[in-house]
C-alpha cells in the first residue's frame, strides 16, 4: 500500500492511502483528537464518504486492524523478557 501524508493548515494531517488493488482512502486526524475516514472513488479527489471517529473509536478500530490484539503482543513481549531474565540469571 502506498501512503502519503499532507498537512492541512488549521485542521490537521491527512494520510492518503492507495491499496495494491487501486482503492483509495484517507485518514484525517484533526487537532481535537478526532479522526475522519475518507473514502474516494477512482475518478474524484473529493471524498465519496466521510466517517467521523472519536479518539476511543479510532483506538478500537486500530485494535481491530492489528494483525494480533495488543494483549497478545504484550504477552509475547512478557514471555520474551522472562526468557532473557532467566538466561541472564543462569549466566551469572
């Protein structure tokens, strides 16, 4: 996926995304902490649809889109830290 970033003066930042299949969408993060998902058609630079997300909703969506939930990734990191600590303890 190609991603480009554009500052929108007085508003925030838009991340424009184009998938391998050529579909276009964007994420506008504004200064109030809200996010707006923008869906484009192939023919227009004006969004076909806009979905407003509050901060907690954006966080929830990000959690869904991760390949593994945060809790699973934290558990992996905790196991790795325990392994390193155990190895360091046996090396002493």
